C-alpha cells in the first residue's frame, strides 16, 4: 500500500483513485469505525477492499495480491463494507429534505419543469453470486445482476441509492421497496422527480 500511495499513477491504476483521495476517504471512514488491528492496518484494510471492488476480484486473487489469509481477507472486506455502508447513509441524502428551493438553472424552461427537484431511474449492476442463488439474479437480458434504484438532485449529486435487489426483481417491485425505506427522500407536495418512462411504465 505504501508503494501505491507514493506513486500517483500506480495508485490510480490499482485503486482507481489518487493517493490524496484515498487518504481523505481513509480519514472520513475513521469516524465510522475503520481502525487498525494487530494483524492489519486500517490503510491496508481499506486498500484491499477498494482493490477488490475496483477490479471485481475474487477473495483468492486478493489473497495472492496482499499475501494475507483467506480468513483475514474475508473478515476485513466485510468489515470495511459495513463501515462504507454506514458512511454512505450520511452522505447519500438531500442537502435540503424540504426542497424549499428549486434549481435556478431550470428558470428558462418555466413553467414546464416547475417543481422538478431531480431525477430517479433504475439500472442493473453486474455481480457474481454463488451457483445456488444465481437463478434469482438473472435479469430479463439473461445477465446476472442486482437491480438498483437511484436518485440524483439537479446538480447530479446522488441523494439516494437503493441496492441489493436481485436482478430478476421487477423494476416496480424495486421502486416500491425503496419507497418503503425510511431513508427514501419522498418529494414534498408540489415537487417531483423526472423519471425514465421505461422505468416507470410498469
């Protein structure tokens, strides 16, 4: 990890981010429970998690890369994933839940977009699952994926991500499940999200 953090090009190739971005993320996650242990530093734990995600690698590939046991790799990636989830819940939120103001950038399109506060859509993210669960994750295109619902505000910043539904789940089922989530930013009266017609047609 030290070699990566000392070489900007190498860090971007291996971790898909600059050393400064990695260290900033490491600092942020320290507030959510990312700590060093006797067997693994917090820098290395975050590094192996990000490397695994960036390259879509299996645990055994990560073991060979970091020269750690399968048990250590498995426990550390799971722990960092939990911490990342806790952190995401604090940043994937609207800046103003009441949406008291609508983006001034839409003023020239009035009155057609009056009240628009962002966009909502769904997408499929390819994943790898064990053979027993594979049939549940095959989407209508025959690919193995999870069905994700996301919302962005008028500045393109994510304010909500609902992930974890198997690819075989219908888009409307995913949307309804997300709407039942207490974190889902329901538009207040007079406000709305733009939606892809294909996503909402069901």
